[in-house]
C-alpha cells in the first residue's frame, strides 16, 4: 500500500524551509568537487565513487526507516530505478572522480553546469519527450559554444589528461541529462515520496557498486582526517540529504525555478577551489560558464519578453527536481539542474 497523497502533502516543507533547502543543496553540491579532490589524495577514483554511493544509500535508508516511508512493490518501477542508479550515480560518479585527478575542482564544477543543456538534448533528440522551439535549439547551440570557450581550443588542443578529463566530465553530465529525460519518459508516477524515490535509485546504485567491489575498490588506501571528513560529507550530504532537499524544491517550485541551483554550484566550487586548494582559473573558464548559463536560459525558454511564467509545480512523488537533484512531471516541464 502506497503512502496516501494527503499524508505526503502533510509532510511538505514550508516555503521558507524550501528556500533554505534550495540554497543548502547548491552549496553542498558546489562543495562536492572540493570533497572529491581531497578524497583523491588518499584513495582511488573508484573508491571515492563507491564510498559516496554506499554512504548516500545508508543515510537515505536510515531516513526511510525512521520516517516509515513506503517503497514501491512494482518490479517495473525497481527496474527503472536500476537504470537510474547506473546512469544517475554509478557512471557519472566514476567519471567525475577519475576526471578530477586531471582538472581542478573549480573547472569540474563549471563543466557540471552543462547538465541542463545535456538534459535538453536528451529530452528532445533521444526520448522525444519535448518539442523545442527555434530559440530553445539556439540555446543548445549557445551552451555548446560556452563549452568550447571553456576548453579554449585556440590555446592548442593536445590529447593530454586534461582534455580527456574534460570530455569525461561532459560524459558525466550527458549521463545526468539521460537520467532526467529517462525519468520524464518512464517514471512519471511511482507513488513514492521524494525520500523513498531518491533512496530507491541510490540503493540500486549501491547494489551495483557492491557487486563490483572486487573489481574496483580492493586497492590500498591512505586515510587521514581531511579525507575521512570529505568522504562522509560527500556521501551523507552530497549523495544523500542534498538529493532530498532538491527533490523537495522541485515539488514546491517546479523544475524551472529549481534548476537555478545550476548557478550556485559553480560559484561555490570555484571559490572553495581557490581559497582552500589554491587553484587558479583562466579568463576563458568563467567567461565560458556565463555563455553556458545564457544557453541554459534560452534552452529553458526563459528569456522571451512578456512571457507569463507558468506555475509548473511538480505534483508527482517521483519528480526529483530534482538538481538536481529529477523526473519531469509532464512532457512540457522544463529541465532540472545539474549536480555533482
């Protein structure tokens, strides 16, 4: 028996608390790039991904038990959650962790902002759950131009670790985009609360990582206090609580307003990288980020003068955006935000 709608509504956070959750999710996801960078000083990229997924699943599982949340009994739903566990967690987390061996945390956070552009492409071309206007297609092109500015090919293109790492991050954001469009296409209604739905796909990701343990993570580790703290924050907050915060934001505000978390994460990521890790950035990286943000606004059809903003509040418990958070509540719903 699923949780009744009235019960779920009674649990809805207040408007002020939703705003706080929105800001906190942006800060945590922006800081996640710092946490990954610190963690990589003592453990492998696969171990970083493995740890954050397992800790995220344990954190959300504890919340599900404490709140007595209802989980779906549908095999079909859990099959879809398995797909999401792979494309929304396992693949992008491995790619991000590997890439951050070769690029700064600030650059990684900037590239992460391409997630809404990737979602637009997937929803439009792959799953056909959206029809884009000419201006929105232009926005995708502008976003791609922003990526080119960040990569700066005029400085010379060499197939070194940095370029491959940047392409890996774009692969990770493409995986996020695939996941959002997949949710929109296949998981528009599950009957589960935001916490239960989030736990579902992260738990499936944890199961996959548990199976892959002998092949990925049985290598030497060097742990110290900063590494342990970073892993706990990355797993329990960045891969656990923050995902629920973002899903609550989507359900209260709708995916369009919730997607503006994309503007918080790169700022936090760059500032922490500069202040704590002593990283430096080139002029083209923030400039390219601004071009990407312009592309996002165009792709989401948010720059049309005089347009009445539609109240597209998410009503389905499976709508994680939540970006990032995550599924669109209708084919017309706009793209969610990016996450680390």
